C-alpha cells in the first residue's frame, strides 16, 4: 500500500468509525483527536484542525516568511475585547514587521478569515457567507480599538472587499476560510463567485485530513504516547497508585500504529506488550472535561491545593485562592481553558510556538465572562444564597 493510499484509508476509517476520543495527530503543541477529524470529514472544523493545517500552507506559499499569523483564539479574544485584550508579543512583532498578517476567528459559531496589511492600514474580511456593510464597518472599528489599546495609535483603517465563492451549507465555513487563505497566499486573490462547489469542498476536507495525518499522524510520537491520555505515563491525577512505568498494548488492525496504556483502557498492568488487542471494540474511558472557548466551569473546592489565580499578573488583588476558606460561597471558583506559555517560557518573550492550552483557575471576581456561557461541574449544586452571590458579581445562572 502506497503512502497516499495508507493515509486515505486511515482518514476514511476515522471519519466512519465510532467515536473513540483518541489522539490521532500531534503537530508541536497542537493535538487532534479522532472526533476532530470526524468533524472535519462531515461537519464544522475545530480550531486545532485549522491551526494544524496553516503551517502546511505557509511552508508552501511563504518561503520568505513575509506573512505572519494570529492564533484563532487570540484573534477571537482581541475582537471580542478590543479595548482590554493585550496581544502576545509575537503578534505585536508580526504587526510591526510583516507585510501581511492573517487570522481565522470564530464569531457566533462561524469562522471568518481576516487579512491584515499593517503598512497600508488596510483589512480584508472574507466571510464564507458574504460580507455586509454593517459587518465590515464593525470589524474596522473594532480593529482600530485593538490597535489603539496595544500600540497607542489612533490611525484610521480601511476595508478592502472582493466578491468570492460562498458556502452553500451551514457547516463548511472553516473549510472555506482555509481555501480562501490558500488562494490568497498563492495568487493574492480569493476563489471566484460560483466556484468551489460542494464536490470541491468535500475534496478539500479530505486534503486537510490527509495533510494532518502526514504532518503529525505517523511521527515518532505514535510509539511513545498513549492515544487516550496523550502521555508517556498515565496521568497521576487519575491513577494515583500507578507506578511511573506501565505496560502498553498495540492495536493489531490500525495503520498507522495505535498504542494505548493498558490502564487507560481500564485493564490491569499484568498483560504483555505484545498481547492481542483490537481498538474497534468498545473503549471505556472516564468522562473528561471539555470546555469550549469562552466557557467558564463553576467548581467547588474541597481542598486548598489550587493556589494561583489566572489574573495574578493582570490585576488580581485577592491573593492566593488557597488562602480562602472552604466554606460557601468562598469555596466556589471558575476554571477556563486558555492559551498560556509553556512552563519554561515567560510572557514577555514567548512566541507563537511556545503556547499550550491549559485549564486556569480564577476567583469569582476575577473571571472575565464573554457570554452567559457557564458550565456547572457535575458535583456542584448551587444554593439560592450562592445564586444571589453570583448574580451580584455579574454571572447569571
């Protein structure tokens, strides 16, 4: 079987097999699971799929590194909180130095491509469903606010527009944005109106999936990381009594290979590494938390292990979370999924490749709420007094 056939077969199998929630692609800090590839095959694209495909496009069309990129989450946050959000240093440098900077951002569960030309003070918004005058004017005003808060500039920006292909369904906006980006990088234009039909969209979905599998689906990590927990060793938080080393098992039918911790499969560690295993059988995995961008998880502390507030470097005046008593309502805290520098990196010198997604804890008073999108942990039952307390802090349950 050729390499092309191997990856085509792997992508087709992933799209059509039952959900496993197992790791399939790892490109740097970007991890893509089978459920993300299934969504790529038939539904809306996740941000990790978009971020994983962008380096491939830049490697082909931007050999001289004249184009800068902004992470999906960063651009979305900047446009949502233009007067307060501080852009990372790497993004500020790109806006100072690059001829073109781009970002794909999500608004109201819809992906858009924003092209930025810093020297010309010009924007180019590509909305897969088409751009209205009110929308483009709002983007210009919002971007001017972002620039004012980050660069202390009051320069006016203009918006360029061009007719382009539009999506014919309700789920292909991410695919269109990546196609728009590739077309722009290649020819400085967008696919013409009436082009890029449903068959082209389906083919481009496969193109993205195959490239992700080539880039990060069959690398050295596949023999080192468990497809369920994404680690060399089982997470100690879930398996406190497990020794550092654990036995592994390989699926006998998967190409590329899939390895699993026996413990993550719910088995003991007495089996041999070469034991027979078929991952098409049901894999029972403990339910894991999955927060979307902008969501806040309301938790109740049962101990004082959680120490640092996520707003510590940006104005938190309440001190360590661990110093609060374990009594209602002070035992309630928020958790949010955010981009953060790796442990050995500092905010002032971090670049785009030094970020990881992390779960960050906040005092109730320090959490920034982008919408009334609050998730309650399974073990949290809010009393009426706590509801009044949260309402007084601006959080409506």
